């Protein structure tokens, strides 16, 4: 049985701002933003308020404090490919 992730997740890092971006869609002007706490900002779909991206401020400091592993709570839906 073949499976695939329903969406891609793009990760990028801004070294100057020390921000990690996780995006399921390209940012667009209509997105809303809300701070989830502790320097984590969610970018939301303006219609259903689904999270379409996260910005993690001060990422290098956080990552160093974690050691060699970063675990993020992410739900991924897997779907069977047709055919």
C-alpha cells in the first residue's frame, strides 16, 4: 500500500533574525497571525483559522538548549494513492 503526506512542509531559517519558518503554504497578505506564546507565532488561514505556518523566534538558542534533537507536535494525515 502506497502512502503520501497530504501537504508538503517547507522549513527555512533566517540566520539574521534567528527565526525558523515552517510553512504548509506560501505566505500571503490575507493570513492572520497570532502569538501562541514563548515566541512562537502561528500564521492562520483567514477563513477557517487553520494553521498554515509557524515562526519560531530565537530558534538557535532553543535548539542549542535541546541538544541534538528537536521534537515538534505535528499531525500528519496519510492518504492512499489512487491506482
